């Protein structure tokens, strides 16, 4: 065959190479999933789990200052740093849930975020000093990345002619851009004004999520409740529960290793277990309702729940350092009892937003009452300032009794068999 080219198959290999290059480029530069393109049966990826673990480092660093200064000022500083961290995680996680793909582009952007968050963790422990400015600058860099990602979602909506989402995505991108400016400016302000800017940021994002839950499009049409969404928030709850374990370990490491201290540490650890049992048996693994208001309430109520658990973890250090005291110090007593009270109170709106809250109303109503009563009792325990071991034991009893009410209600209503 004289017309056949000599040496191999260049006529077929060249197009194959070009095709491979084209596929590789597409894998790295695919557009984000547009609004409404929900993957109902998606599973949380290993990349997302790694992404979550970096936030554990940020929260742990932020908690070190509160652990050493369990005071009103220390709690306020921790709350602000945690708030910024939680909203960063929420933004990043919701983006992956709604618009991420299993491709090179998504992976690259996630690793960029992880790199920024690693630096952020370095500066999370001292928000009042020079580290506070560095924290704000680093956080601004994170927001720049997220602003670009959400802007690309808007561009994808335009290309796909999903015009019903443009108004809300436009406002969201503007809100992200304004957030960049606010946080960046705060880096060059005195600590008091910087905290004011961070407070405004936190309140503004709470209001924004609330508004998105009530507008015609917003969360109601832009987000479909999925098992992976529930798993994402459950995973973050596990992360802050891990902070309780870290707090107990740190407290025991810095204290006498005698029977009373170790026993107090084990009781403190069970407080964390109580949070776990309540969250994962009452709201964990259950889908929220699909309407925007319920979704917004479900998402936002996780903020104080996880904040309270993380704060409790920091309070464990002081509790164990004073394990031999006749009474728990006022700051530590109020911190731990307040954390339990806040966690119980905000589990109520979380559970009310669940899809099966109506069908299991006979089970949930006594639980809501028990949570409200348990919150009040927790505050009374904090006011009484019993010995550290007794404080922990009484808080365990409160959490255990509320859990028992929940289990009884679900079993009688037939909701426990479906868990």
C-alpha cells in the first residue's frame, strides 16, 4: 500500500493526542454546576472531608486564647473569630454542595482555600494583637477566592439562561465583594474598631441568610435538601465536638495527674458525649424542609450550636486546671453552663425546621419543652458554681435527661425505628 504513511500510525495518534489534551483542559476548566443542577444522591467526597479538617485547626487555635482567658472579653473575641470561621466554612461548603464538580478545577480551588486557611489558623489565636491584622488580611484573601467562585456561578447562570437566579446571585456577589472590603479595612484599624467591623460582618451575614430564606427565589429554589448537605453540617458538628476532646486532653496535660483530676476530665468528656447523643439522635441525619425559611433557620441555627460546643471545649481546660477547687470559678462555670444552655435552645429551631417535624410532632413537642427547661436548669447550675466535678456531672445529667425525653418520644411515635 504505497499511500500508507511510514512509521506507526501518525494519522490516528495525532487526533487522539489532541482529544486527550482537550479532555484534560475540560477537566481543569469546566464551568461550575449551574443553579438547579442538584445531584440528589451525591456523597461527601474525601476532598470535602479534608477541607473540613483544616477548619478544626483554625477553631483549635482560636480556642487557645479562650482556654487561657475564660472571661467575657475572651468569649467575645472567640465568638468573633469563630463567627468568621463558620461563615467561611458555610460559604465554601455550600458552594461545593451546589456548584462543585469532581474535576481538576474544583480540586484546585479547594486546595487554594486550604492553603489560605492554614495560614489563617496561624493568626487565629491572638485577634487583639498584630495577629489580628494578619488574620483579617488572610481572611480577605479567602473571601476574594470565594467571591470569584460565586461570580463564575453567576456567569454560568447567564450562559445557561437561568434568568430567575440572576437578581439573587448578583446581590450575593455584591455582598461578598463588600465583605472583602470590610474585612480588609478592619486589618488597619485598632483592635476595638476591628472587632466592631467583624461584628457588623457577622450580623450582616445572618441577616442576608435570613433574607435569602424569605425571597421568592433565594434558598427555596436555589438549594434542594440532600443527604450530603445534612452530612456536611453533621461533619462540622463533629469537628467542634472534637474540640471538646482536645480541651479535655489539654486540661489534663496541664494539670495534676491524680484521680480527682482525671475523674473530672472523664466527666467533662461525657458532656461532649451528651452533645453528640442529642444532636445526632434528634436532628442529625434528618433532612430539613425544602422551603427557604426552614432552610435558612436550619442553617443559621447550626451557628450557635457549634459555637457553644466549641466554647465548651475551650472551657474544659480551665475546669481541669481547677479540678481540686471547692467551687468552679465564675467565668468557667458560666462558660460551660451557658454553652449547654445555648446548645439546647438552638436545637429547638433546628429540629422545627426538619422535614419530619410535623409528622413526629407528638415526639418533638416534649423534646422542645425539655430543651427549654434544660437550658434554664443549666444556667442555674452555672450560677451555683459547684465544684468542677459536680458542675460537669450536673450538666451531664441535664443533657442525659433531655436525651431520654427525646428517645421516649421517638419510640412512642414510631420515629426511632427509622433512624
